[in-house]
C-alpha cells in the first residue's frame, strides 16, 4: 500500500512539473518572440501635401506660403519590433512667379513606436537638403545650394505587425541654407520650412 501511494505521489509531481517546464521554456524564448517574422527590411513609399515658407534673419519682406505635392521614400532595417532606422528621401517642387524650386532632402532617420499594440510612432533625423533652380523672390537668377536638413514627425501605422501596412504621417523639415548670394546682394541666414501631411505604403 505504501508503494502505491509513493507511485501516485511521483505521478502527481511529474504532472505538476511538466506545465512549469513548458512555461519556463516559453519564457526563455520570449525575448525573440516580439521580433516580427521575415526579413529585416523596412520600406515606406508615399506622397504628401506640402507647405513651404522661406525666411531670413534680416529680411523685411513678408514671404508667402506656397503649397504643392511631394513624394517620400524611407528604406532601412528593423532593429526590433518597435524601432526602425534607415534613410529618407523627400522631394518637392514649388512654382513661383519667376521660376520653380526643386528641393530634395536626404536624411538619416529613426522611427520609434512606444507601444507594441498600437501604431503610433515618432520619427526624427538629420542630413542634407539640395536646393536646385531656385529663383529668389528679391532678385533674378537661379541659385543652387546645399543646406543642413532636420526632420521631425509623428504618425500612425495601420497593421503595424503585418508585412504590409498603411501609414499616415505629419512631418516638418527645416533647411538651413546659410548666406545666399543673389543678383541684388547677399541674403544672410536663409531658412526654409516645409510642413507635410502624407500617406504611404509600409513593407516589413
């Protein structure tokens, strides 16, 4: 009789240990379970509605707001389930009374989602802006210039855990062109501000 009770106790103990062993194994695997499956590619491509306003430190004129469309592409690598890093290209063209402005921003960026279960993200970065065929409003002649570019933004990604999703984003780009030499003289500390509302396709 004592042997039967001992066998029964051993059976109950083994049954109790099996779930805890499985739970321990699941817990040990959990650090990698939050990473999305598939490749490490992060790619976003879309379009935007963009508003531009230029200004300078000593300018007396009131420069107008200009509106146009733009396109942007983000490409890089996923560094976990909530952080993406890579490069962003943003291009827009503005028509003015004397010509047009082609602006291309090339920035290194990072996009971070504070919560796994939600699509809200914040992003930021810095790089270079290339301004081409710019007809300045206070003089004649084209200006081709390079500038320091800074970008900040936030938005929402629908289906953030899927390989294919949709993104809505609001961003601001600042291009510090410095001193520009125009037909009427040097213009100091020129700054261009770009505000964008965009939508794009996300591939992970």
